[in-house]
C-alpha cells in the first residue's frame, strides 16, 4: 500500500522557497548585515516567483530588512530565529493581521451577496458558506440568481439537496433583481436568519454584469458582499478584486482552490492591494464548511512552524469525546481490536487529507523522509472494506483468520488476499505497539518509549498508504557494520 501523488499543499512552492531562504539564518549565532541582505534577496525572489505584487514585495522586504538589522535582532541571543519571527509577523500583517468574521444583521435575515467571475467557484462556495452558517446554529436560505449560465440553478438545487439546505429560485426567465427581492421575502416567511445570494458571473468583467450586481445591491441591501476569487489565477485575482471593489465596495473575499495554488500570490496580495480582508478559503472539491481565514496560522504554516490551533479545532469538531475516552481505556488495558482500528482510521479521515493534517504539526516538514509526504486516501477505504467484510468474531480475534477466511474477506471486499494479509500484519504490529505502551503504564521511561517507537521502523507501509522511514533501519545497520570493520 504505497504512496501516490496527492493534492498540492496550500502555498507549497512559496513555503519551501521561504523556508530555504531563512534556514541559513536560523543556525547562525551572529548575523552580519550581509547575511540579512543575502536572505532578503532570496525572500524577494521567492515572493516574486509566487506571483506576489511587485510593489507589495518591495514594501514587505524593506520592512523586514529594516527590523532585521535593528537593535531587536542584534541584542537577541538567537538572531537568526529573531529574523524568522520578524518575517512571520510581517507576513501575518500583510495578510490582514487577524481573522475577520461575517457581520451579522441586527434584524434577521443577514444578507450575503456573492459576486465574481464565471469559473471562480461561486455556486460551490455558496453551498459551503451555507454549511458554515449552519455549523454555528444558523438557518440559511440559498437564492439562485444566476439565470445565464447553463444549469447554474440546477447545480445549486443539487447542492442544496446534498447538504439539506433550502434553495429559492424562480427559473431563468425572471430578472435576477426580482429573484433576490422575493428570496428575501421567502427567507422571512421561512424564518431563515441568513440569506445567501448566488449571482451571475462572466468570463470577464463587463458593464452589464456590474450594473446587474449594483441593482441587486440597491434592491436587497446586503450586510456582506463577498467576492469569490480563484486563487490559481494569481495576480489576475487581485485585478478582479480591485475592479469589483471600485464598483461594489466589497466587504470581503473568499479564495477558492487554495490547495491547487502552487504560487500563492493572491492570498498574500489581495488584502494589501484592495484593503478588503480575506474572510474564507475553500480547499478541495468536497462539499464541507468553508475555512475561516487566519492570517497568523497561514503565515505559521508557510514558514514550516505548523498550525496546531487549526488541528485542535478540527479534532474538537470531528472526534467523539466518549469514543476517545473508551479508546484510551482500551489502549491502557491492551484490548485494541480490529473494530477499534477501523474506528480510529475513520476518525482520522474526518479531519481531512492526512498529508495536510501532518503538515499542521510543527517541524514535520523538516523530518527526513516526511518533507513531501503524500497519502493515498483510497487506502483508508480499502482497509475499511477489508475489516467490514470480516465477521464480528474475526474482528475481535484476528487469529481466526486462516487461509480460507482470508480468501472470503478478499472476495467480499473486492480486494486481493495480499491486501488482506497486509492489513492484518499492520494491525498486529500496531497492536504490539499498543501493548508496549500499556505495559509501561505511567512509569514508562524514555528508553521504553523509544523502543516502542523503534518498532515502527520495520512497518514499511502504514495504514492509509503512509510510508515512514525506518528509525533503526538500513542507515543504522550500515553504521554498525562500519564500526565493526574499524574494530577488526
């Protein structure tokens, strides 16, 4: 169960370039002005390569350079780390400083109008935004006001049914302004406290589009006008934001396709150029709530410092507390079964793509062998299918799994006997690890903990297709052989 190429991580290209530029400073006990100048040249090139606006790059580098050669760095015990801290603070400030939430109306419904060019992902963003509101106990109503794009209304209706959120439409023959007006009346009738209007887009900005959006704004005054921008368009995204902001006075931006953007310039530039905050980002095609944009957390991830707060929030949202307590007790008493194994995998999958989750951990990108970890998510499904094809008795007691039972499970799961064997072997190794931890109890010392971790060294493929380097593998063996030769 090996690795396959996964999705591009958020701002991956920019992240690796900036980390490389700053890594030379981290280890230095003393910094000269030339050291800072060299690092700033590399930072400048990294930002330009990421398609960040030229003026923004110049201002950013000048600010960092000015602070980096100042007293706060010279007097620091770790000047290299201090420069990294300055870059982190300036990056955070560049993207807006702190997250900005939706302004709720004093009297419901809160009206949110989405605008943007065709292909930016407005309709999908509307559904994801509705899910975000419902997650916080609101009652949203979606309004289909795009009467021009073929099947736009049907797309919103399908998404509405998929997430169980009502959609209001009047077909394609009614003026979008009238649809928005009647949509607001319908929201009041239904008791919906949030109205999300999905408006029409164009392949490029034109006068007719702007006039229609201005008329909707006048007829149904929105509390928020959110511009949906495709992050993959780089600087074009910034030009679009400028144009829409001049005509509509947008209140915020939703950046879509953030996980597909290897340049990342839009995320760093939109706020600086337009003054409009990025309020949400959309990752992946899966219909799930939009992620609130946290400038400080994204800056931390870009610089390889992890994003533990987001990871904790994901865990709190997706993990069942009672099941977690029950699992802890089973681990303590070494009663870890295949049912527990499957449940743990399901809970981990709920957090999102595993490669992205791992990169939220501080320093994970610096671990040898894990820098560019990519996980085949299908392997989770394969493991789930194999365990689900077993009987209750087999899941509780895997030692029952003889050759004929393994063939039956392979047939039932639609996979091979070899894959069934792999899952059983992986489970046995994880179970042994759990027993080691349980055996140590609270008194488990550092040596025992390291021995337990070293048992992972020969696992090869972990559940989910995640390969890990051997902690006591070939490299260590070669060193031992080399030492023996020297003795002889």
